[in-house]
């Protein structure tokens, strides 16, 4: 039996020799894709000094001491509005421009006083009364203060969030290079499996893993392909694997335990290389990683819960890393147990759990039945508590690491 | 100024009169959609008693005391394999069936002993030696133990995760009813805006909010429509709003501050109802919610950071709740500050932050420049620290609530 970290390391190491090509897509289609190129600023952001407020562009040198009782009068000589040509004339000390948020700062002005710090002059519409001291630079956003021209802003390998989409737009990237999504062929084997729209006869079950893994691949940013279900027969499995080997990754579930009917292993023996492991984890112990005719193959356990947990720990990191995602790891945060957790295991235990606010304490509680065939244990899970092998019982209030799976 | 909670409550209250229609889609397309129907089990899961292990189906009554030194001999009389007819014959006490994981339990057997607890008989291939005591029910998964036939399993309003996809498949839902994704029309106004593929002239900036909001809408599970950018002109804005009002929600950014050029407000005055608010938050103070010719309209601030934070706090919950998602709230977890946080604000402060493991402590640190126009403050953010209004400075190690934004 090998440790989870060892299995992860061996799997990710196999990526060293592989690269994924990039493709150019419109920015609007880029959400959650991974940047295939570094991005440098092609301009200063903001591109010119501009106002952070609606108000008046002023010279601060004469505004160090006004009060509501002794305001200072300024003559309004024009307006600076966003998207309109900057006023050509500068201002003298007792002049000002009306200015809108985002509009350029007129010449000679060195601060913007917000409207709330001014009063109207009841006798003259072209005059304002400044009622509070104004310091140099107030409410001015300097050219290049967010992003200086030429600066490196995003690494290749950045995941495109809504905020990054906004930055790419600011920097003029209407088209963007992203890594291709790996195509993952999903195979399910087993004479007991029938398709979802059929009614099981005695001894049959519906094929749920293929659909759960299809969704998991999409959720991890891969492009899933569901191959027809294959019966327990070596020739049939080889035929399906040959088809699957044309894609980037092969994913199987079931057929890798120590039973007699494990033709996937036999097929790998004949046409590939394999590491067959028992990983020291619960659920999900038996698991295969190898290559079938050169294509990486994950043989996940057949139990539905084991299949999704091993996907999460081994396949998702592989998909994300291959795509170049430099921040592929799930967030793991420490949270207090809301109940005692007494179960002890000699294997690393990934416990389906819920994060709850219980009487003002945000903490974590294990879902009731943790059996590896108990699909309903996932229903309301917001994460996996990670309990180390041979860890003793933990009392309510103990901090435990929780891997967040949105 | 109103509190964040008050603004949220008013916005969500307007949903009381609205429902969204449902549509039927293939299960493979269901990821992250919201179920439009409750799901009951149409069968027992598992549908029959079956083996949790590869091993031997046995009668436990004679297996209470074997040891490696004094094993008990059993005659193998057949095989039970998943997907093949159940052996017709039962077993006598000293007989057993070879059995595979998932295969049905033969008549008279009441336990499965895993292969690891047995030895081969070197002289007889049809005999195994059981080396450890076997209790009744060992390694048997009982019919209906995961899901009993007829049980209510999923509420309408459940978000379809990979695990729920698996359960839907198990229950034969190859087609599933989900709520329609609301269509969100995105408008941007401002004479200073140019399209992403253009080079700004003096005083111009590229239109980044429209693309950031497009991605944010997709990320929240809405269907975004980008309308052509509209110049600062009342007639043009009314024309665009009339077009936008044919969709489910209108989203604008900019044009809702107190400046002279705020035609969106004037258009709403003429053809709609509006609540114009200053929400007691930072960033994002000015914000409009209303209805334009009956269609809900969000007028978000024009600053890029403010636009995304107000989207997160007000628009995303609206989209999720309208779709019926019962677990729409973001996860908020308490994490220790990795540095002192000294800033005090009289507004609720949503601080872009990073969650990090620093010398073994998982905690949170504020990104450097929190200005509402500083797009780069979002770059590496994994969440928003929520600092209450008038909260004093907080020392390193203090727990602060962090809203997780994946």
C-alpha cells in the first residue's frame, strides 16, 4: 500500500513529458479556462490621471483652511466629463472645473473636491463654496497606478476568473490563448450495468459512475467523452480501450479489484504499462494508473463514492496540472468539529462532511453513513474532512483540515 | 445609507412574485443546474443484497472460531459474478460460492469472507481454508440500505453536482427537469468607453466591466447577453433599455452616481421604478435596484472592483434564488489573520484577500491595494474578508469571517 501523496506524486510526474497545445478563443468564452500565454500591460491603467469622484477639480494650494463658516469661493470655468476632450485651458487658483468620476484632470488642477464638501452659492450658479481643507492629490487616480504600461500582469497558467476577464478586457485581449481542455474518454465495464433509461432486471444496476464521472470531468475543466458501456469480455474491452486511446486520457471505473473478472487489468498487461496500487486511503483503496498504448489511464474503483473521491484526489489534479493551472490544489481550511469524531482508521480517511453555522460557530460535521457504496453520503457534502491514518478520536471543537469541494 | 442585509432583503423580496419556468434536459448537460422537480427513488439501492468484497459467500454459523493454525475447510460449489444469474442452489454449512464485488448473495449464505482471510488448499483447487472468524452479515450490502424504494431523495432547488448526477443516473433520470437559466442583459454606458479590440485615444478606456460581468453572470449560472455599448445620451440609453427589457434581468454598470451624466437614472425615472441606494459597504456604495418597464434592473457602480463586489453580494443571490437554488449562499468560514489588519471603516468592508498556508498556519491576508478602481487587487484573491462597520483594528491571529469566492 502506498500513501496518497506518493500516488499523487507518481501520477503528476508522468506529466513532465507532456504538454497540451493552446487555442485562441474570444474572451467571452474564457471563463475558468487556463491562460496559455503570459499577459503584459499594453498601456497604463488608468491611462490618464482621472477623478475618483464627482466634484470639482481645484488647486489645493489655496484650499488648506476653509471651514463651513469661512468657505472659499471658486469660479466654475468649465466641465470635464469622461469621454469628452479635456478642457484646453488650465485654471488659476480661484477657478475650478466641474468634474465627473473617471474624467481627466484639467491642467493646473492637483486635487478633486467631492460635491459633498462644497455648497452652492445661492446668488451665482457659476460659483461654489469649498467648506473643508483639500490636500494635494485628493481623489485623483494617477495614470498607471493600477497597472503600469509594460508590466507583467498574468502568468501563463492563470485560471480565468470574472475579475481576470475584466483585466484581459482592460488590456485589449479580445482574443486570448488558452490551453486546450484535455479530452477524457470514460469507459464503464461490467455485465451488471444497464443504461440509465432501462429498468434493472434481477442482478442488474444502472450505470451511474459513467454519468457522475462525466460531470466530474466537466467540473474539473476537462472535455468528457462517454464511450459505450462494455461487457466483461477481454476482446470487447480491448476494442473499447483502442477507441479510448485516441483521446488524451482514459478513465475506467470498476474492473480493477482482485476479482476474476478484471479484464481491464488483463488488457493493460497486454497493451500497456500499469502501476496497480492499493492506496492507503478510505474510501477508494484499489486504484490503477498506467498507460494503454501510450495514453494515460486511470482505473478508478467501482464503488460510486470511491470513484468520485479518487477522481478528486488523482484525476482532477492531473487534468488541472496538464492544462498548466498553477493553482490547481483545492483549498484546505481548518474548521472546528461540531461533534465528536470517534472513528479511527489505519488508512487516510476522506470523510464527506457538511460545513454549518451551529449556534454562531462555523464548523464541520461528518455525514452519517460513510460507506463507500453509500451515494447519499455525498448529497449534502460541502467538503471532505481529511483525517490522517491512525489518528485518534477527536473531540468536538478540535480543528480538522477540510478540503473544500464546491 | 442602508445596510448590506437590508439591500439584500429588499432585492430578494421582489422575487416573491416571480417564478422561472423549467426545461427538461439530458442528465449529461445538468452539471450545476438547479433541479426543477423533487426526485423519489424508483427502486431500492442497491436493488439486491450484494457483496462489498471479492471473496467467498459463506454461512457464518460454522465460522465463529477459525484461526490460521486451525482453519475451517469450505468446498467451493460455484461462482456468483455481477451481472450473471444468481446461482440457483443454496449452500450447506461447509460449502461456499466464490463471489465478486457487487455480485448477488446466493441463497443460504449470510456473510462474505474476503479473499485476504482465506488460504488456498495446495491439494484441492475447489477448497478454501478460512483463517479468521466470520460474523453474520459481514461484507454484505443490504438491498435498499443506500436508498429505499420510494424515498424522497432530492428536493426541487438542489444544485446538480457530480455526486447528484450519479444519484440521478442510479434512479433512472436520463432526462431531468431544471429551472431555466435567467437571461441577463448587460449594458454599459459612458462616452469614455471603447471596445476591447480598440486602442484608447486620450480620455478613453476599454470597456472591461461588460466582459467581467458577462463572466460573473455565467459563473453565477445565468445566461448573459452583451448589448452594444451605449453612449451618454438619454434617447440612446432608453433605446438600449427597451431592448434589454425583453430579457429577464437588466444589468448596468456606471451611470448611477451623483454626476450630471447619469442618464440611466433619468431613464428609470421616466419608465420604471427605482430604489436608488447608498449601501453602507466598501467598495461599492452607490447602487440602484429597480424595474424598467417591469424588468428587474441592477445599476452597479462603474468602478471595476465595486461592480464585481456588488454583483457578488446582490446580483448572484438574485440569480441563484430566482432559479430556486436553496443553497445559494456562499460559504463563509472563520480564518485567522496572518498579519495585523488596521484599517477601520464606518462602512462594511469587503476586503479582497488570499488564503495561505504560512508556516503551517492556514490563514488569510489582505491584498495590498484595496482601492475600488484597482483591478489588480482581485488578481490572486480567493475570497473577501468581511470586516463589520466600525470594527476596530484586528491583530494577527484574530479569526475573521472570509466569504469564499472560488
